[in-house]
C-alpha cells in the first residue's frame, strides 16, 4: 500500500463482540463459576481461604466496589492489581506462576463462552498483506495477562502491532485521549485510521469526532441502532479487506 494522503494505513479494533464474540452474558453466573475455580485452586494450594460462602461474599462485594469506583472515576481498574492486593490482605501467598494460573482460572468461564469468526485469521492476514498496521483498543478491567493469552490461544496475537487496554491507561473510550494514544503508538495520523467496533457510543461516535473512519460490526449491542451516514456497517470482519480497498480507491480519485 502506498502512502498517498487520505489512504487508510491502519485498522484499530475493539476487542469484545468485535474481534472476540462474548454475546449476552450472565455476570453472576460467570462470577460464580470463576469463584468456584479459584477457590478450589487456592484451597488445594493450602491457602487460608476459609469456607466457600465467605470467600464468595468477599469477592463479589469487592468486585462491585471496584466497578462502582470505576464508574465514578471514569477509569477502569486492573483486576491483576486487585488480586495481588487481596492476596496480601487475606494472607494468601502465591508465586508468580501460581498468581498467573489463578487469574487464568478466574477468566476461563468467559474464555470458554467466547467465539470468533471462522475465518478471522485469514481476514487479519489479508489486512496485513495490504500493508496495514493493526491494533486493539479495548475498555476492560480484565488483565493483559488473560487477554493476551486468549489472543495467543486463538493464534492471532502476532498480527497486532499493539494492544491498548483501558485498565492500563488513564482513561477509557469514548474519551479522545485513548484514541489519540493509540494513533501515537501505531504512528499513523487519525484520518488514516479505520476504527472497528460494536458500540456506537464508545466506538463509532468518538472515532468520527476525531476524523477517523468508523466501521460498526453487527452485534447484539447494536442490531437496532442507526448510525451516522459517515460510518460504515459490516456484518462480519471478513468484509473489511474489500471495504478498505474501496475506501482507498475512492480517495485516489
């Protein structure tokens, strides 16, 4: 791909229900599964977890507190930092390997529920062959350790130049700062970037405000929503390579 002005040079993706489909989830159901997995891991590791009911109540009250604090502050927390703090508080001593395994067990119920498009890797491969830089910008409190491992398990992490997770940043979408930071990381001007997401409020509107190209991927989060005429709508990510070729072709005229 050439470097003519106005040409698309990079694609940034939202993660949940864009690259990886989670769909509608029962947060309490998933949380219960996570609690049981982590509880028995800690118990079998001879850690002072007490009885399960107390362990569950401690964890659910803590997560609700973190979510409330996050809503007030406008910044996502990092569940990895919270886990380490709680371990110290309750006298749980784990080495790095055990801590990482505990986190993965906590994330597994969501991981097991997730799906991707059958041809996702081929789509990413085509985009890279077009000379495009690729990145991920996601609002999340799930630690990088879990999300990057998920991407590795899918065999697609190598296609991305970077992953920017809000739990590691000072703000989250739709604030412009996180989009600008992503553009800086990928070293591409905002008007030369396509942002692909499933949320109009957090992905499409802020991208258009910053003069990026915006693509809404069909998902349960937006199936009845109307979008700006300036944005594009796709049913699957496999449509992206041709869409970007079309955009660049029109920009050449």
